[in-house]
C-alpha cells in the first residue's frame, strides 16, 4: 500500500516497510534511520504521479493489514458486537478517503463498498485517508442489496442516512451492538432498494439555512454519535 506525504508516513510509521524520497530531507531520513526503515531516492517514481497529488516528496510503502476479502469471511469471525459502514456509490475519491479516515478514527470494524459505480481506491483516496485505509477491513462487493440481506440474516440492524420525512433525529435512536450504517452518494443519497431494507432512517437536523452537509462530514458526525 502506497502512502503519500509526511503526515501519512508519521501516522503509520510502525507499519512502514520502505520509503521513496524525492530529495534529501534530513529530518525524515534521520527518523527512518532510527526506525531502521529502508529508504531510497527515486525521482522517476514521482514523475509518474498526478500533479494534483500533494506527495511532499515522500512515498511510503506500508504493510496491508486487511484480513477479510468477503463478507462471509468477516461474519465467521465477527458474529457479535460489530459496527459496519456501507457506502452506496460514493463517487468523489476525496470524499471516499475522508470517510475512510473517519471510519478508522472511530474504530469501525468493516467498510463495505461497491465494485461498480463507486470511487475505487487510488492515490487520491489513499492520500485523503492519511493512511487510515491501511488499518481498515475493506470489502468490495458486487451487490449491496444482497450484502444487506446477509447482514440482516446474521442479526444486524440497518441504519440508513436519509433526508426525508420518515427519517428520525440521529441522536434519538438507540443503536444495536450489531449495527450497519449506510451512507449514500453525494447526489442521489441511499438507493431505494437499500432504504426498503433498512430498519431505521436517520438524519442530522439542520439549524441554519444549509439543507445538508458534505457526505464525509455527515458520516463523521453519525459515527461519533453511534460510538457514544
């Protein structure tokens, strides 16, 4: 797993295997030597990167801690007390990365996202997540509806973030120890077939003139409340 920039390096220093540097950063080099982490100067590697990516002259290679490749593997181990986040068509890579960062910060056990019609893991997602992506169980699925069916059969309760008249204040809901939070796309929200399978529809009431929050911000607020 490639991580970009100084902060991602520092946040994941204990899992870093090696580092590519653009130039002679004495502070970083001294730290890498203290940690016995291999490093090399590799300018050609940085030429290949998107110019919009703020890599700060650092590419760190981290061990991938992902354990489960399928939801069935996950459920065999995590039968009780699990908080899962399902992402329904998050299209902006930066929103995807920010959501993953929040999920890691609040100790989410698993993040499930779609194979198609969904931002995939690329350098922008990795950069925005600040390396948090390396500490999450990420499971890619073909069909979210079927995945929800499996989770419901395993005793999970489904809470979907939806802005409509049937939704309840997110702070007035009692969340089960086996919970799934569904977050919808930036434009269309949670798809109807997933709403129909939900046990609760929740929303964040707005006090100002703004009708809604950025999807990654809303996800962080909801996760913080659930974890309380």
